[in-house]
C-alpha cells in the first residue's frame, strides 16, 4: 500500500476556519501573508519562492491566492484550497497586489500581516489596500504550533525515513571499514543519505511534495574538527579512523519536517571523546524526560543545558536546546532562554543539545519530539547509547 503525502482539502478547510476564529478574536477583518510556509499551511500550495509575489488573503468569505499566471497550472494540480487570482508578470504594468485587492471583499479595515513581510511588500500591500490598517501579527505562526492528527501522520513518516537515512549512512561507513575500502568524504556521505531519503519517498509514496527551494531529504555531514562548527557544510574531507563524525539529517513528507542527528566515533573512543559524548547524551535524555505540556521553552532549555554545565563542558555550548518543527524545519517556538512560550500537547520540537570543541570535534544528539498529554515522545528512534554510536575498525 502506498503512502499519500497530499492532505485532503478538508484539512485546509479546518485550518482556515481555525485561523478565521482567531482573526475575529484579534479584531482583524482578514490576514495577508506571503510567507511560503504560511501559504502552504493555509492552502496546500507549495511553490518555489522568488521575486514574483505569491500571497494568500484569508477573510470571512474565503481564501484568495495571488500568484503569477505561470503558477496557475501548478496550483490547480495541487488542488489548492483557495480562489486563484493571477497577474501576468512581475513587476508588471499593474502592481500584482492591485489584482488581489480587486478580488477582495470590500470594507476591509484591519488586515493582519506577518513580521516576516519585507518592507517593499508591505508598501505594495498598503498601496493596494489603501485606507486599511496593516497590523503585524503572529496569528498564523501560533496556529501552526499545534499539529492536527493528519499532520502528525506526515511527521511520523518523515521520522521513519530520517531513521532509515541514519541507518543507511552508518551502513555505508561500516561497509568501508569492514572491506578495507576507502572511507567516504563528508560530501559523498551527505549525497548518499539524501538520495536514500528521496528514493524511498518516490518508491513508496504518491503525491510527493517538494518544499521551498527543492528540499526532500538530506542534511549536514561533517567530521573531526569540521564538526566543531555547528552548521558547517559538507566538504571533501574524508572520514578518518579516530575521528568523530556527525549525521545531521532530516526530511519533509507532505511538507512536514523532522530532523534526527547522531554523532559517531570511528574506532575505540578516547576518554575525552567518551566524556564529551556522554555529557551530551545525558543532556538530551533530560530533554526527553522534561519536555511536557505546561513547561516554558525557557525552562526546558535551562534544564537541558544545565546538564552540560554541571558536567563541566558548559564553555563549549554554542546554541539553544531546540526549536519548533512543522511546515518549516526551523520555526518558532524556540527552546531558548528568551522564549516564554508554554509548550502544549500537539507541539513538535527538536531536542538537540550539543557542544563544540574548537580544533577537536562537535557532539550533538537530536530527536524530533511530539508533545503528548503528559510528556513527550521522540518521533525519531535511532539508538543513542555509546555502544550504538561507536563504529569498530
């Protein structure tokens, strides 16, 4: 039986109605967003963002999607849940947002817009909806926090594939060590695991959704001193005995992301490697144990990272515990000292404490966590004990 990545149009009806209720509560007549993740969340239209405006206007009587004429066929093929209003080209003789304003209900006086909208777009919207007050709001962002059951199914499938990518990446390295062959480079390993994820989807799924700038599956792969830079890009460096290497992987199924990350050690770990890894693993386990409804993001972050500080490796912390995951790989809320958002059942967040020792290596363990009624459970499940991540030579 194949797995369909496309959500039923009834899902978008539910989402739009939820956002409409929030609009009424906020005293807004409509909301306009050009954030491609918001557009996908509200209407099911996934597109390659560029200079040509694509925006959705949600109001009491429906949802209207502004898009260039060249995208109309694409939107129809995705069963986009919105009235389509197109314009010929950008910048155009007639401003694109003027076409959207012409199709909108009359009398819109307060229109919500996201903080992410550019100044140029803000001016264009203001000119098209002359007389309306544009009000900054995070209303759609907050609506995205709690996942619907249909979304959770997509996140779970993304987690299964992410675990498979981890397994296959490790298997490729093990095969090289047991056969006496050449170990892969970071770039070769990154390309391989990304292809595993994409091939799995195309073989087992229908309606595969390509997100944003063409992402399906992949991630960052780095080893040795290169991994001490938290977001270092894969290089031509070849994995070597005695080094650590990190598989920081993820994929999106139906436009819903998951990430899973593990740090591995090639050969018998040194006392230093074992100490660093176990400190991170313990911090990540604390995250698993303490993420729950009712805790603030700031408190969850403190409890997790305090484990690293108490282990004497706090000087090597470079980032927060984690972040929200949904239609975006990185989205709010942020598990960080400055975010007082209270976690609720239905949130999906990453739990990824790490330390980075300049000139030596980075150590990070990450799972995507689904917040349940009384705690949280990892969606990704690749083993994380020291025995599991040491690859014998």
